[in-house]
C-alpha cells in the first residue's frame, strides 16, 4: 500500500486512507478495520515515522552509536533481564523525543496537532506563518474538524456522509422540505470526494458565522422567528411557525427560507428556498452589526400556475391547516386574508434583526425561554418569557395588527401573589375580578403616591413623569422599585389560608423576594378551573396550578391604536406551561414551552438582553 503522508508527515491523506479501506475490503477485512478512526491512523503512522526520524537523528546503521552503547552497557547486555531492561528504557527514550524540549519545534507532531486543535480557527493562519513545519501540520484535517465542531456545532462527519452513500433525495427531502416528493426538485450532493474541513471552515462557516443564531424578520406587525443553524455542509435558515390553532401543545413547524452550501471546494453559494419550485438563486448581505438581509434573485419561482388564488389556498393550508370554507367567522377570514396579502409581498426579501434568549438566573420562577400561546382570532403566537428582579415579562416575537411583534404582551408582578379560593368560588368571574381588581387599584394608588413624591424632580426641564394610568410599564432599565407591602386582595387571602384569620396579614406583606418566597408554604399544586363565561381556544388545560400572580396584559385597537394595560391573572401550571386570564376581555390564553434546541441564541449578558428588548419595542412602536 502506498503510504501518502500529509504535508507535515502526521498521517495519511484522506484519499490514501480511502484506498487502504478499499484494499482491506477486497481482502475480506472486518468492518471494524474499515471504520478505523482517522485520528488513530494518524497516531499510528506518526509513531512509526517518529521512530524512524529519531533513529536517523541519533545515528543510523554504521554510525558507530550502536557499538558504543553496547560497549557502555558491558557484558550484562547478554543476559535476558538486562536486555529487556535496556530495550524498554532506551526504546522509550528514543520515541519520546528530546527530554527537555526548548521550543515547540522539538515537540512530536501529534502533540502539536493537539495543541493547534485548541486554538481558535481565526488564529491558525497566523500560526502557519511561523515556519514551514507549522504550515504543514496545519494541513491536518483533525485540527479543522475539531474547530468546525467546537465553534459552530457541526455534527455531521464528511467521511460518514461519503461512506454512507446518502442520496440526493434523502438529503433534500429530509432536511429541506419533507413535503416535497417530485424528483425535479432534487439536487446533486456536494462534492464530498474533494471536500476538506479546512475548506468548510474557511469558505462556509467562518464567512457566514455572523448569521448563525436567532433572528426576528421585519414583516410589519407580524414578526416571526428565524433560526439559522449549521447542518453538515449547509447553513440553513429555518422559519419557526407555531402549531395549528388551537393545538398549543404540538411541536413547532419549520419552513426553510434560505440555505448556504458548498458544492465545490473553495466556494459557497446562497439559495432561496421560498416557494414551491425548489431552491433557486439568492443573496445575503450584512446590513450592519446584528442585522442582515436576504434577497431572492428569481422571484418567479415563488409563483404558482393557478395564480394568487392557488397560492392563497396553499398558504392557508400550511399556515392554518384548514380551508377558507372551514373558517366561518367573518372577522377571522378578514384577518387571515390581510396577513396573506401583507406577508406575500416581500417575496423572501427581508431584513432580520438578532434576538437573544434570556439568561437563566437562580431567582427565576421558572426557566425563561420561548412559549407558544393562544390569542383568539389571531391564532397561536410566539412570546419570550423573561425575568427582571420581581417582574416577569412576556414579549411578542410574532404579532398581529392589534398588538404587533416586539411589544410587551404580559407584565407580571411576582411580589403580588394571588391565592385562589375553593373550586366553587373559582367558577365565579366576579369573585376572581374582585381579587385581582383590588390589587390593581392598590398598584395605581402606589404609583400616584410615587408620582406625587417625585413631582419636583419630574418638573425639571427635559424630564417627563410616567402616566398615572400605566403604572405597570416602567422602562426595563428602571425596574428597581420599592414595594410598599400593603395587605389587601391576594395577601389577605394568603394570610387567611395560613393562619385561619380572615383579616390578618400574618406577615406575608413583605417586600422583594421575601414576599414571593412566602408562596412556598403552599402545596405544590392547587385545584384550578376557569370561571364561567371566560372563553378559551383550547379547553384542554391543566386542572391544577402551582402559583398565581397579579399582572397586566396589553390590548389595543386595529393598527395598535389606543394601547392599554388591563388587569389579569398569571397562572403557573408547571415548568413548561402557564396561562393568563384577561379579565376585561373575559378570555384565557394558554402558553406551552418551545422545546427545540436553539444554538448560538443565548444572550452574553443580562444588560445585552435588556437592550435588545428595548430595541424590539422601538421597532414597532
């Protein structure tokens, strides 16, 4: 077998390893020998070459070194024990390299491979400029494969793809559009035969690294959620769509909008995946920091033979899982038609702004993240739940003409728990309204008192006092409020349950975290039922809950006119579900966690996340 070492002499090249596997297969070798890991092969070959190089460095045949060592060893070298001792000791010395290396060049090549594999990929070109040996070692695929995995989460193995013989149909149908059946949409596989991890890193992953992660498209009030991920030799932009209304517990649906891939060595191209005629030419442009835009160069691929009517029927089936005839509510038909006309005009030429998942803090009531929620005639929408000291906030990632994406849909005061009455009294909407409305009036009084106390400061030039009728929407960077700790509504009910005293506060009216921690004295689950007259899109909701808190929900007229925060009840069912009762609307929204694994999505700091929330609200205000 022709042993073709890499440029640095660290191991065989991929082609020679492939020939070796083929020869072993012809000779009837086992599958385990054929699947020998490339790192193990490089290590074995490297050890042999090191021994040869070391022997050449310390002296070859006829140099007299062997006779000198034998003479120094004395007559004892003829004994078996002494021979074994000498053989083991000297052999280890010769293969281990210099005992005290003075520079990196004295280290064995396989050790340099391990060291270089830990460096960022952006630093490796500078390392290659040091000397010829470093440049040769950096040609090793092991280094670049590890960088692709560590920095970008690349899970597919190029060798496994090649050996496995993945067909173009399987690759396209399984990863791009499971609904596509026609062979005319198929594409040939990229040229794995001549593909190197270094090329994948240099021409695909590193140049497009800034588009990985979560993004919100600028589609007017509707927004959305785009997740750009690495998948083998592809970077795919998946648009996440909520399940069909009202099945909030179902998993998210995904639709590919674009993909970046390598069809040949040293070149990556962008394709638009919108429409039903398969991939076609597209483009991606970085507009500015934390923002990029996509452009389709062949929008005719988005059109269907039956015209706009057929496009609308297809879109309606995919978006809502039904036909227009199945939707009897006239107002709902108008909303659906309006969304189709508005969103289809973009033709996948969109601008995306980066969004982050909220950081997890030890004091959080539950794990923050993304949730799907029911919003009446508007269907299911995606919200982001985050915690800010004693406040929980749900921000819309997808929106509607009334309350657009980016707005704060729920604002929950975690320092004001609500203890529900017995099941019989829970059925009365009047009883629940009395509890929540009492807390709401108290919050308004406290806001007015704070406003009056701060009046001299707010009258200074260039400052504005917060409106008295909206005390629940303070700026995100000004949330350090002092709770007054009055005892009414929920706190009174809590004290009555603890001590049996109908009018006692029982010490539960405290400030900060201590007020919230008092709810831990209650059972983990308490019975829950929706009051009579409250509408729910999904009647299948949990019949027990852990905790309830006072909060406000944002409602507005069409076009986000006359926005107003109205009181409601936040209901925590478990770690993955919560609900909100809109008292003024007599409506119930159920939220279920989005469980997809989202890479490159977490905010680096809490300050960065809060700045993103402020920007999201300004996009659609």
